[in-house]
C-alpha cells in the first residue's frame, strides 16, 4: 500500500481509499498499471499461440515430406522388385523356349530319318511283309523278316518312338511357358511344332498305295515346310 496526498485537503492518505477520510473528497483509483499488465499478458498469449501454430505447421510439413519421400522410395523399390521378378521370369521363359527349339529340331530329325528308312529301304526292298509290320508293331509278320529287314524295322520304330516322346514333351512345355517379351518366338515355335507334327503323322500313317515317286515328293514337301518353320523360329532366338 502507498501513501498519497488528498487533492483537496493535502493530507496523506492511502491510495486504496475511495474517498479522503479527512475531508470526504472522492478519490479515483489508478488502474492503468493493471490494464497495462493485462495488455502485455494478452499480447504474450497471442504471440505464443501464433508461434505454436506456425511451428506445428512446419513440423507437419516436415513429416509430410518425410512420409512422401519414404512412400516414393517404397514405390521405387517395389517397382525395381517387380521389374527384377519380370526379368527373371522372362529369362526363364527364354531358356525354356530355347529348349523347345532344340527339341523340335531333334523331333524333325527323327521324323526325317524315319521317313528316309521308308523311302530308301522299304521301296528298294519291296517286301510286303516289311510294309505291313512297319504299321503294325504287333504283327506276326515281324518274326518272318530277314536280318536286313529287321534292322530297318528297329531303326524306323526307334525314330518314331523318339519323335513321339518329343512331341508330347514339346506340347506340355509350350502350354506351360508364359511370356510377353518373347511372345513372337513362342508363336513361331508353335507353328514349327504343328508343321513337324503333321510331317510325323504322314510318316506314321502313310498310305500303302503310294508309289516311290509320290512318297518322295510328299515327304520332301513336308520336310521343306518343317525346316522353313524351324528357321523362322530360329530367327527369333
């Protein structure tokens, strides 16, 4: 509490008094200090609130940037993984397609040799027993074949059996292989497979009424078409 002089009687009185206790003069209290204090406190609160909002927004922006960068990194890594897996799959497909190419080539050679056995030996020997036995493996006629005819018979069916196994294996592999990058290669191999299979069926069920000339012409036609398809597939390797 502070002492002040009454404006009227000039005596000392408390600054807390509402009126002078000596002369009764009404006194006005000076609350300017309190007002200033409240204003200062208000300004501090406002500044603190603004600072908090600004700092909070900056932290949110930093977090957003970090999250965005991390998300971008994850996406890039995921893309790299997918591309790597795709590359691995395509390499696997290419390797298997190359195997199929080798198998088709091998099958065509077996069919070609089986056909040569018929043309070079069957017609030259002109033996009806051999003709019948070549198309019926359970025929009793095979027991009456000469050593030379028996050798032709065994060689012919060895090539036929080999070609049959290859045909089934090639079909399974072509159905199994999935590829986008080597789609044309697969299509060309499938075309070659179909042509060589047709060649093979001709060798297996060739009409007995064919003359040697007719047989050779048909045989050559199948063989040339098969080789053309294989060459077309080879260009895609």
